[in-house]
């Protein structure tokens, strides 16, 4: 589990003022930013000597620090080989 990421009060306030004035927040910002959280789980499996397989699952709450983007679930697989 990772700790939440919070956007500073000053940034939130400046984005809110810009939005209220009808100004764009930026091409990659989809709303006034607040906070995001990532819940992460992974496990290491020793498949063979020197080969580690690590499946991973992440659930991101408020991606982009905004409430306009839906929460997202992500899965991945990492393969580590020590030769």
C-alpha cells in the first residue's frame, strides 16, 4: 500500500481560480487536482534458479489527482532473470 499523494492547497486554489475565470488548466489536467491513492499488491515466485516471476496488481483511486477520471485497476507481470 502506498501513501496518498496530496496536491498542495496553493495549487488547488490557483486551479480553482483559473477554472472559475474560464481559463484552461493545461492539456493534461482534467479538473481541479486534489489527491490520489494507489493500492498495490505483488508477489515474487521463484520459477527456476535465477528466474523470478512477479505478478502485480494496482488499484488507483482518483488518477491524475482529480475526481473526473474513473478509478482504474491495472495488472502486470515482471520477469527478473539473474544470469
